[in-house]
C-alpha cells in the first residue's frame, strides 16, 4: 500500500522556484562558500540594520502561473477594443505573423541587452541599421538615430538640439498650431525649466525671431501643407527647422529634407507595432549632415573588424550621458530598440512597393470618406490631407462621436464643432459606412465614391524621389525568406536564451514566458491610448493595482507609471522636487548634489530639470565622502534642491551612512532622490520611502522583469512621498496639473505593464524577498570565487558586497598590458557577454549575476574568468606573446580558425575551445574585434552596399 499525499502537497511548486535559479542544494553550497549558515545570516551582516524593514510586504499571496494568466484574462476582458479612427499619431496596424512570432514573442530578440559589446550584437545592430535606413530614406535626411522614446519626447529632444546647433541667440521656439496636442504638452514640460519660450503659430503671420521651428507634417487636423517658405524664413533667422512627420505619409509625400527641414522626428508605430494603450513605440529622429554629433540617443554605424570586414557598432558614443554626464546631448539611456527592429523588419517584409501600397490604400479610404461626407452635406475643412479628415458639424460633434461609438468606431472629438476621422492600414469600407452613418449621411454607394473622388495630396508635394533601394528591402518577400533572415540575425547575438549576461547595474534577470504572454493579446495590444476610459477599465484596474504594489514595495505614497524609461522617471522626479520648492516660495533652490560614482543619466536629468550640478566626492571605500557632502551642503545651503544618490551605491555596496545623508540634506531644506537602478538589492528587505528618501524612479526593465529588448523598451515609474504627490506628471491631453506630462501617452508604455504585474502577482511578498536574498548571495558567491584571482574593489561590512561586485584589472593591465577590453572580448570565446566595462571605475568589470542564474551557470562563468586569469598569467610569464595571444586577438571567428594559414603562437584549440565545456553549444562570434575609432572617422549609419562585404 502506497502513502497517500494530500492535494495541497501535490499542487504545483510556487513560481518563485522557477524564477530563482539555485535550488536548495545549490543555495547551501553557495552559503558554505561565503561562510554563512543561512541567507538570513548573510543579509543580517550585508544589509545595514538602519535601513531594514521590520514588516512583511503587504501584497496579495503569490498566484500560480495559470491563476495569474486567468486573472489577466479577466482584466483583458474588461477592455473594449473598438475600431480606432482617433489618430493623433497612433494608428492600428497589422504586425506580420512572421515578425510577431519570431521577433516580438522571441526571447532571442527580446532578452538581449543594449549592444555595447558589438561583436556579439551584430544581428540586432544590422536590424537597427535597417531601421535607420528606413528613416533616413523616407525623410531624405543624412543620418537617423536608432530610436527615441515616443514622438512627443523626440520633438522635445529636437527642440534642445535646435537650440544647441542654431545660430540665433533667441530663446523662442515656434510650434505649429496644428501640432499633435500631446507633443505641445511635452514641449511645454521640457521648455519651462530650460528658459525656452514656446510660441504657437499657424504661420499666417511673419515668423518671429527664434532658434527653431516645429512643423507638423501632416498636421493633427489632417492638413498637408508645403512648409518650404516657413523653412526659408526660419533659416534666414539662423533657426533650425524640425518636421514632425508621419512615415507612412512620406511614402507618398515629398520628404521633409526636400522641403528644407534640418531635423525630422516622429513615430514608427504604424509600421507593424501594436497600439498597446500608448506604447512602447519607437520614435525616430533624423538630421541633416553636420548635426549628427548633436543627436540624442543611440546611433548605429558601420565600421570594420580586425580582418577589415564590415561590422556594426554604436557610433559617436562620446555624445552620450554615461560619458558626458551633465554636458550630454540628452539624458536618454534606454531607447526602443525592440520596437525599432519590428518597424524596420516591417519595411523589409513589405519593401517600398508594399509600403507605398499601404500608404495609397490608407489615403484612398480617407478620400472616399471625405467625398461621402461632402455629398452628404457635411463640410470637410481641408482640401488636402493624407489619412485624416476634419469635419465641421456645428454643435453636433459630441453626438456624431457618440453615434460612431455605438456603431463600434472611436472618432476624435476635436471640439464642439469638429470631428476628426483617421484611416489606417486596417480601415475597411465597412468602417467608412459606420462613420458616414454616425454623421447621418445615407444613400451613398462607396464604390461610386471611390470611382469619382480625386486624391487629396497637393501636386507640388507628390513624392518623386526613390526610397528603400537597398537589396535588403527587396530580398525577403516570401515568409520562408523572412523567417530565415530573422533567424540568421538572431543567431549572431548573445541573449539570455543562450547564456547569463552578467552586466553590473543592469539586472539581466529572467523574463518569464508567462509574464510575456499577455502583451500580444488583442485586448491589451489593440487599445488606443486616448480611447474613452470606460473602454479601458481592465487596463486602468491593472495600472492602479501595479501602482499600489510598487508603492508598497518602495515605501512611498504615490506612483506614476507614465515615464517610459528610467531617464524620464529621473526627469519626472526632479520636476516634482522643483515644483515642490516653487510652491513653497523657494524657486531659487536649483542645486542638485550628485556623487561622483553616479550614473551619468543623473547629471543629465538634473540639467534638463533646470538644476545646476555639484559633484560630491567618494572616499577610498567607494562611499559618499561625508566631509565633502557637508562642505557642499554648507556651500549651497540656501540653493540646495536635492541630492541624487543610488542605493545600494553604484560601487555595489550598502553604504552605512545613507540615513545620515538623508538627514543632512533634509536639514538644509533639500529633498532626497534615491535612484532605483539597484532596487533589486532592496525589495522585501528595505524601502527607500522609509529610510529617508522623498522620491525614486524604478526600472521595471530591471527589477520587475520587463525585458531589455536589445536596448529598450523600458518603464521608469516615479514614486514619491505624500508631499510630492501633487507634482507627478500630468495627463498629455488635460490641462491644470502642477507638472506637465513627460511622455506622449497618459500611462507611457502601458502595453508592457502586464509583465511587471504578473511578476509581482506570481512572486508575492515572500518570493520577492527570496529573490533579493538570492541576488545578494549570488553576487557574494561570485566575489568569493573570483577574489583569489582578481581583486574585488569595494566591499561593505564583513567584506560583503550587495547584488553586484567590481573586479579590478588596473594592476593586471599595468603589469601585463592585458586590458579590460581584452578580457571582455575573450569572454566571447567562452560563450559569455562581458560584464559592465570601466563603469563606475575605469579599468574594472562590474558583475551582477541576478537571482535567476543557477549554480551551474554561475560556476561556468567563474571557470571562464579563472581560465582567463591563467591566460593572463601566461602573458606575464612570457609563455604567451604580449601582443599576439588569445586575449589580444579575441574574439576568434570560425573563419579565422579554418583559414589555411594560422600565424599565431598559440593553437587553434586554445583559441576556440579554452575549456572543454565550451564545446557544447559553442557560440561563434560573427566578426573579429571591431575597430571603434575607424567607424567614427568614417561615419556610415545606413545599410552599406553589398560590395562592402566582398573580399
């Protein structure tokens, strides 16, 4: 007779056991290695008692995976997805199935990191070059970036670029009265702290003196206007011209660069990216020659590797915030790579002929609708338009919109007298019939209208220039070809589906399939951000719950999910501080203290928020130097606005003095901003809102499992204590908030919020705490295993680190010539993405294993690092040549190893298979080490000709 088990004993194991890599036996071995009997004992030493929370997080009990998905199905069912004809820069679109399944839903693409290590990122770098080529070709401008966060923030970035690049001393930026309303709102938010005066104009009067002009092309009302005369007038004043342009419209309309624009911005969302209740979507920016060194965000360029073969890499990185800090072109860190890749692949899939057909079909639907309205006695305001028809119905607009909604269509209520109707890729004749019925137009035959109506594009603006002529946009028409192209690019890269990515300060943890599954459900993916709120009941409930859970986790009182990147969360938090001081009559408080170890984004964000940066020194242990902090507070006491401090510190330790730092700043009248980049070391153990912080931004793409997507998307919620709650970001289409919006959509990248909701729901309070404890244990395990071979630079109490550790190669480099770069590239031969290089300290590697990697993978990484140290020892002893060795020549490609001649003093086996374990599932770098300087000297940022790949 067998023993009987109860049903409770036979239930599925909790999700936390799937998320956390090491099992009980593995955890026991790790504890033995670091010298503790339990995780609780380790935490008691590592985490200062002064910050530790005494209670358990007040979260719902952990749900199983099936239970969480069932709850999400209920929430999704509370959304009502009607046919969207609202427009305003958001359009329904068809994501080709081959792209949705093999890219958007594929961990080989969505779990990759920003391509700072270009040799193992060639696939997504090529995909981004495709995107940049699409943008550059359609806008007819010389250089396009690799994506920005959304159209409104891209317009704001263009405004500040124009100010940097223009010759005019004016502080005025002129904005098209027909610009998208959310763009105007975000421009106001950005302009005010920088002392920029916004002037709205319909361009019927003479252009004022200004440093820049933004024109919407086509306008929010649908109007298509030739802006050449505006551009000429702006250039005569030394101003830059920014065109906010619709990419699909540019398949038919003359390009902005041909009309005099210096800068073009917009969204690529309608190129196959779901609506997602507002995001994430990839914005774009393109500039004329001469402005490329002023571009914000990432820029992919073509360079060459050690064999002089073409290779891709991030170009002109000296522009970026992690290097230039407060002098950076922007605070943007995360962009929207995954979405840019989708948009680029949409163009690869359809080619120029397919895009032109979609554009013509979209326009034709709008033309037929306009003709039907006219024949029905409805005034159509504009004779020229692309996809949007503006109808004047005096006093009847609300009734028309309500009637259309009853027919299953959402229209745009412009005002009491006007209704906007926007067509898109998914518009059908049935939708036009439903719209005409809402306007009480009857008796029309759409086929007759189609035969009679003339196009509404101005003849002078008809596009005659070619675009997308590169072979990549003509070679993948069949699904088979497209499928294989996506697979070929994916196989070139290292993502989390292949190995751990031990990047310090990046938290490359598991993005569980269950968490990812809901984001492509139509009820979440198909909702317009400005749909009526009663149609988004499920989303709003999910958002409200997630905000409450994040407030509970952090100890704050209020949370806004609007910021669509960590950089925007920082900006929003600093704006809240600024507004708080202003409301108290202390607008002169404009100094922000920032430790020298901080992320460069902090300083760039402070400048954007109108603050001046004062740097606080760190001591030899990597902690904030309290003496220097006191001196800086005394120096700036009357003007002190805030301190921005990362906790645990960027040096990977829990600083014992954080509570005292908060007290000192508060005593001087300042506010404390705790950067949430390292929150993975605090969840369930300590809450910033309890130990003295006033505001934090969080990174849902780190701590709360939204994948990095190869460099975006991200979500950077801002969390505040009660006294700052009134100063959180406002709604883009509503006036009256103390602080304006920082993103185009009310809830930012709402389409990926189900990921973090599912993570918290399935982990529960105990699971979240256990994940944090394991992250600390894993980091200390690595530090303990590697310390006999590499010095661990900073440690806290008991010689322990937090959730990451820094290994110091500076003395090794001095003695052997082997650099951090050599070690990073050699790790590729062992099948690993390198840790974070030379940040926050030059000549070091910062390693963060996260809680998701099991003991076998941690040991595999340690064995690789130890083997590399043995190779370094051979360089030191002379057994390896100092300039011709496996480290200096790494990574080794298959081509280089099978070449007829091998001229190196080490064997092919030493190059390719330095450990026996490497033979199983060997990763081969597609290129050898890339010449970074060559790419900046010979800047090419679009698809290179095929001849470039010839031997």
